[in-house]
């Protein structure tokens, strides 16, 4: 699959980490940022990125439920961007659940 990736959405609640990732990619890609699920959902609908870098641990609870919910939302839309899940969660269950969600 040869898929062009020009527009990247970074959904990460840690502002410094999110900005570092954006800084490292900004010369080659158009970057959009969101710090929580609501902002991620709005940006996804408005900007239609080709790639989403998604942290599973998002506010308000910082558990994986917000990130997993956004992952489901992404895949329920008509045009599926590629999603790379990022998480500091060391449990195997979180990784397996993310894989099950696509």
C-alpha cells in the first residue's frame, strides 16, 4: 500500500511532548495538534489528516478509555487515516485492545 501522508494530527495531552513531535515533523508535513479527545475529534473532522499519532491516555481521567474512544471514532468515519498509537502504558492488555480496535 503506497499511501501519501502530508497531514498529521498529533493527539497527546502532554503539551511539551506534543510540541516536540510537531517540531520534528513540521518541515515535511502539515501538522495539527490536539490535547484531548474533544479537540482531536474536532480537528479530525475539520482537517481530515492522513495520519493520526494517538496517545491512549487522554484527559479527563487519563485512563485509556478516552484514547480508545477516539480510536473507535476515527475508524467509524468514512475515510480512515493511518493511526499510530502512542502510550506509556506498559500493560499488554492496552496494546492488545488498541490492536483489536484497528
